[in-house]
C-alpha cells in the first residue's frame, strides 16, 4: 500500500489526498485497493472475489500468470495454452 500511496501522491499531489482514520493519505483509488483482496462477497464488483467468480463462470479458457516472471516466460506460457 505504501508504494501505491507514494505513487498517488506523486501523480496527483497532496492537495488531492485526504487523511484516513489512521492519519495516512488516501483517495478513492487507495480506498478501493484496501478492499480488493479482503472482500469475500463475490457480488461486490471490482473485487478479487468477483473476478474469481467470473472466471469460474467463463466458457473461455482462463490462464493465470505470475506477473513477476519475465515477458518471454509469460509469452511461452500463453502460447503453450492456446495451442
């Protein structure tokens, strides 16, 4: 969260930020980030729970990739899954 907070301040400036209940700078995006992983109700749009539910319902193939991997590795994984 600290990385995102720093990024938001750099992008939008302190004037666009509010203080949260802990005295930390926040904005709408950061508030959404706080609940993205923790929300368990799959009917709550824009959350990981809802996205997982949509992937389960999808008739299309879903490939889960590790974004920390090099692009070349990700490309190989995608290509292996579509053949």
